[in-house]
């Protein structure tokens, strides 16, 4: 079943159950998907792909996380609660993110497979990870992990064989 169909079904269930915590968020998701479909039609796409919906949902979660930070700093608990509920609903349709240990292991494998040895090679590593694990990795964490793994190579002095006078 497509992700769009799952969201529509969940919306219908929430409306029938009169779940006021869920259906407004689901309506926002459906609306965002319809907007994306309309934008895609102008580019010649007939139907929106699940991968496009996932990236749209990730964007929605990111926006709400940013709002949560603002609300927390401002002491707006009621708005913070609304945003966190929306994040929970939206995240229910996203693939499970890998934990930090699994992410680090995948990053190490990508570094080995690309032969990366310095920060200059970070783009290659990120490209490999995005092509293989775009849905399951949190790339803000991935960036920090890769920098940490590659850091050793740019901390080593370049001319270690020369004696200092």
C-alpha cells in the first residue's frame, strides 16, 4: 500500500473516531501532499512517489522541531505540546531512524568503501550514504560522525619527517 493511501486511511479513521489530536495534523499532511502533486504536474509527474512524501514529511518534522525550540525558549508550553503531538503523528509515517551506533558503523563502512582519508572526501562519503540510506539516517548526526571519523587525518602534521631546528 502506498504511503499516500496509508495517510488517507489514517485520516478517515481519525475523523470517524473524532480524534481531535490526530486529524488536524493528518489534514495538514494531506494538504502538503496535494500541493506537492500540483507542483509535480507542472513538471510532468503524474503521481507523487513515496520517497517524495517521505522527504516532505521530514521537512514538516524539521519545521516543527524548530518551532518547538522557539516555543520552549519563550515558555509557551501549550504551543510546544501541540507541536510535539504533530511531530509524533508525522513521525509515525516515517521509516525508523537508525540509532547512533548503527549510524556510526554505516559511516565507517562508507568511508572504507570510498577510500576517504580527509575532510576533502566528505562529499563522496555523504553521496554514498544518501544513495543507500537516505530514509533511515539522520544526516545532521551523520555529518558530525563523519567529521569525527575523518578528523584524525587533518590533525596529523603534514611534514612529520622533517626535523625542527
